[in-house]
């Protein structure tokens, strides 16, 4: 009987710890999708094909390259073109990199041509935001934010066929879908 009671306490503590972790990473926060003007944003990136799981590694490499050029990335970003439920993993396409200050653009002479630069012009976007408290926050976004954005898109014809995630380390992940 005592063993059963101890097992119950252990299970209760584990469930409480998992619930606390889920709360910390934003799982229970309401997801609010708003339409607002975003941009302009100067984006430095590399093109990536394959599993989206390689995105953090690619983002760190771009970040290190920018820091070596004394360009301070403001935020990390990923632009995801394909739905992993519809496109084979090996064919998933993304742009992965950083948002930089427009004034840093002149420091980006890249003889290798590896880094690309473009500007996301100011325009209307569907926007949602969650706290960024580590890698589990990314999974919270997949589970909670993507369905909310999909529902919000139903009322908007002409949205861009991709989603942008902006990572403000230690603060927030902002999800953008540009509207045309």
C-alpha cells in the first residue's frame, strides 16, 4: 500500500512539473492574431533546403558570420515556404538568417555570395507572438500559433504563401504572414 502511495506522489509531482514547464513555455497563453503594419526589415539569410530541424544550426552560422563582420543581428529569422505535412522533408525550402539594421547593410560585402540580403517592405501582416524561452517555445508555436494563424487566414485572400518567424532571443517569437 505504501509503495502505491509513493508511486502516486511521484506521478503527481511529474505531472505538476510538466504542467509548470508547459506554462513557462507559453502553452496555456491565449494566441492572439492581429493584422498590423510591419517593416521595413533588412534580412540577411542563406537559402536552406531540407529538414526544418536544421534551422537553428544554420541560424547560428549566419549569426557568427555577421558578428565576425561586426554586424549586430537584431533578431534571428526564418522564412518557411513549405508545409511539412504536404512536402517531403528533403524538399522543404526556407530562408534562414537575421534581421539587421539597415545601416549595417554596407558591411555585408560577401565575396563568397553565401549571404543574401533583401528588404521586407512595410505592409500589412497577420501577426502573433509568444514568449521565447528556449527550444520548447518553438514547438509551442507549432502546436498553438500555426493553427491560430491558419484560422485567421480564412478571412484573408491574397496572403503570402509562406510564414516568417522572428526570434528575439530571451523575449519573443513573432510570427508574420504578409498580406498582399
